[in-house]
C-alpha cells in the first residue's frame, strides 16, 4: 500500500485511566491502493515523525492474531518508496562507414 506523508506535524493527545497515563502521538498521511484513497492517522508511539514523502507499507507484515484468535492490524511500519530508476543515457548512434 502506498502511504504519502504530507506534513511532519505530530498531534499529541494525552490520556489517563485510573493510575496510568500517557500520550497518543499521531501523524496525518494519505493511504491509497487500487480500492481506495483516504486520509489516515498513523500511530507513532514514541517514534519520530516520518519526513514528508512517499512510503510503502506491507500490510501482511502488520497483521497479527490476538489472544482471542481475532485478526488485528498492528502498528504500520513504513519504508521509503523506491525512486524510479533514472532512464539510461541514450546509446550513441552507430556510425556507418
């Protein structure tokens, strides 16, 4: 799946429950595949924000099964999209003598 990071801004939302607390850190992006294109929020955990650009996400790597046997999508890991190979230099025209 292609994921495009459009901004390095990180949204932080504090939470508290009983004696525990923390901060949920997310970054906005656009996810797209042949079936949809949608704005999403990436859960960053404690990781740094991704730089602006195009990335690839292997959804199979993010799938896991929880203790109840349910299929879950875990935290997405993005890898920079490979740049298209530059076109080779045109071959010199063969000279006919």
